[in-house]
């Protein structure tokens, strides 16, 4: 979801009210980011997220992903457990 959607749906405020510090971002190709050449693989999106967390020097995070973000969060948790303490997957699909 675009970062603004977290604000509009109320989830950002709810999580902040319960004591979470939050960082939201828009994945490549999601407004308002640029649209680099495709394909947008979940591996590339997970690498982008890992890079963001590393740049911000965040470890042991709780990652929340919606739709494609849920696949991104799941892959990040599986491949970079040093960055993810917990993953909340919303509106995902699959096995």
C-alpha cells in the first residue's frame, strides 16, 4: 500500500497509540515512487526493504505487510531473520 494509505485506514495511528514507532515507505513502482523498469520481483522488493532497515540501523523489527507487502515481509523474515522479530501478513495469498 502507498504510505499514505496506512494513515488513511487508521492503522498507523492505532499502532502508534499502542507504543509502536513506525516507518512507512512506498515500494518501487507504488505511488509516489518512481517507476523503474520491470520486473518487480518479491526478491527485489525484499532487498529494497532490507536496505532501508539497514540504512536506518533497525534490527529486530516487527514488519507489517499488506497484499504484495505481505509477500515481501514474509520473504524478508525468511531470508533476513536478523532484521525481523515478527511479521504481520495482511491480505496475502498462497499456500
